[in-house]
C-alpha cells in the first residue's frame, strides 16, 4: 500500500467520517483512501469553501473533520478558512499535498503558511512514519483541539508503506479542577449578590451543570455569540453578552458584582471592550487550558478545569440556594425585554426596501423551530444572529474568529451536514454571497433543503456606515443593484425577491411544499443606518 492510501485509511479508521475538498493530482489517492475507509467526501467548488465546510462540520458534530487540498495553490486557496478554524481551535486535519523542490511552480513553504495562521504544521517525512504521523495529527486535533496541517510530500506519498497497526490513544480523561482555584470560586459565589455566568464554546454540553449551579447561587445566565442557544428557554437567561447584547442584558451584566466566564475567553466582543464589566466587579475565568486564562482581560483569578466538572464540584460545596441576582423584577424584565424582537423600534421599511428587523422577525415566525442558523460577517449580521431564535447551542454556527466575510454559505453547508434533522438557514450579506457564489452549486448538488437569506444593500455596508458620516467618497464600497434571486435560479434554487412583508408569501409556499430544491431570499433591505453593534465592532480594528 502506498503512503497516500495508508494515511487516508489511518484517519478513517481513527474516526474521520467526513472529508471536504477539491481534488487534484496531489491529493487524489489520499482522498479516495478515506472514502474507501468509510468517510464521506464532500466536493466543494473552491478550497476556501471546503475549509470552512470542514470547520463548521467539526464544530457542530463534535468530531475531527478532514480537509483535502492540492499542493501549493490548493492550500493557499484554503488559507482563510484554515485561519478561522485555527483561531477557533477547531479539531481539523488538513491533508495538504506538498512539493519539496523549490524549482517547482507549486512550491511554497507550506509549514510556514500553516504556522503563520495559527495551525500546527506536521509532515510525513518517510514511509516508515506515515501511519504514526497521521495518527499523531488526528490525536493532536482531537485532544488539543487544534487545526493541524499535515503536509504530504509527493515523493513520500508514492512510496510503499510498511504494514503498521494504527496506534491506540484513548481520549484523556478530564482533569479535576485545581483545588485552590475551586476554593476561591466557591468563596466568590457564596459572597456574590449579583453573579452572572457567561458561557462560551467550551461550555457546550455543560448546560445542566451550569443551570444547577446558577440555581444554587442565583446567577443570571448569558453566553458568548458562539454558544448562543445554550440556555434557551431558561427564565434567567440573558441571551448573548457583548456587542449583540440587548439593552437589558447589557444593563444587568454591567450591574454584576461577579462575572464568571465558563469556557469563554472574555474577549473584546463578549465584554464590549470591558465596558460590560463593572468597576468593582470580580472577574473569574474557568477553562481547560491554563494558557487561556486572562489572555484578553485581567482576571481576579482563574480555575483550570472542565466546565461541567468544575460547576458540579462547586454546586456540591455551595449547597443551599441563594437568591443572588434573581428577583421577581428581574424575571419580569427578562420576560418582557429579554429578546431583541421585544425592543420597540421605528420600522424604516419603504415601498422598495424592507427593514432588516421586520424581515427577520417575520422569518423567525415562519421558519421551523428545529433549525441550524449560520451567519456571515457584515453590517447585517446582528439581525439574523439575534432576531432568529435557535433551539440550542447546536443550532447556531458562527465562524467569526477571523472576521472574514464570505464564509457564511460554506459554514451553513458544513453545519447542515452535521445536523441533518434540522432546517439549515444561511444568513448572508450581498458581498459575502457574491464572494462565495460558487458554493450555491454545492448546496444544490448535495440536495440540501437550505434557506439562504441575503440581506442585500448593494454595498459593503459596514464600510458605508463607518466612513460615510465623515463625508468620504463611498463609490469603492457601493455597487449597482444585483438580482441575486436570478443568480440563485441559475444555480437551481427556488428564489424570491423580498421588498415587503407581502413578498414573504412565497417563503410560506416553499415551507409548506416538498422543499425539493433550496430557497434563496434576495431581501432588498433598508440601508439608511448602521446596525447597533457596528460602532463597537469598529473599535476593535
């Protein structure tokens, strides 16, 4: 068996069940070996799309996914998606064919490219090491939650690999929380009168433990954007903390005397550059990785440990329930003003354009509750992120660590494959849609019953609203009107142009039908103002 096939079969045997990519001569054999080993291959139209599909699939399935790319341009085409995955610590193995001769037109320093975006670079150096190196790449991705670029030199791929057993490597048991940090957290929670929990991606799967602890100490419950939905339907849930927060959530989080980040890095987005942390509030962080503690904000102390295990250990010690931040007034306020759709606004719709809030509220009422929502980046992004409800933390996929536009459609494809029993919803801007338009073919080819919502303002709206008030020429970021519905039909979608609520009747017809083809909604949205979160976002540039 040649090395290329040994590497592919090793990864399939270890548990890789989906591989995404664009196949060329350099990654042909390794990809087919994965398929022969039982993995599903998903062909994208561009390596950038494939990378983000793999990222989203891994996030939403809690498995290690694979990305397969050709040497040189195959890898460079995928780099933005790999950077997003690496920054998000997505468990992903990138199988990158490689040439080592500098005279080759395909040559680039692929190890340097990988490390430059935060991925772990590995290389199969010889046939004897092929199986062991492939296994090491998989276990690094799985256990350390890293994106690994496994470079496969063409000459080594073609060599005969000796028979070798795939090494066993059980997933390591979660370490118990450190006792010193645990004692400090217990003391802080017992003394707190207004505690708030902010749960991040590291809290996914720990809802019950956090809710039980929240009940014991009277904490209000919030999430970072990537963990949205974790506390869905809890009467003490504030939804998202940070730039997307409702006015009520911002008010209550700012009033906390103790904020505990659970598997959450507490970055500038989640804390509004620290403005959501009161001047006298104690800030605590719980994370599996010691190096993650205090990276973005100075903390009072940190606790190293698994989120669920730490929460359960604290609950055992805290004992009896305390009212904490939970009062009838707070409960009533959350019930009345806990969602953005409950906040009054002036509808700016015209005869030609629909207010994005009005659009999204109407779609939220129409779309099935069992959905998985994926959102691209741009001025529009707060509307689907906060006005479309999601059933739980598996219902929202947010590939925004790198803040690139154009990833949303591929994100929705990966999320749809990981959550096949839910309606996939892709929320995109017109700029991101046209950047990734080739992947509309992938949606159609895969037969996904996806709803693609395009918030179309014929511009890069964030730049319009950032530079416009200062009187700058905006011709570089505005475009003639594009009929994106017609483009969708060309790719085999059902499509509708929406300028007002009456136009959404076509959406209802599609939802009530067989959903045999995907649906694209070209929503001509008002563009007279920037979204509420935009000012905060630009502070981070």
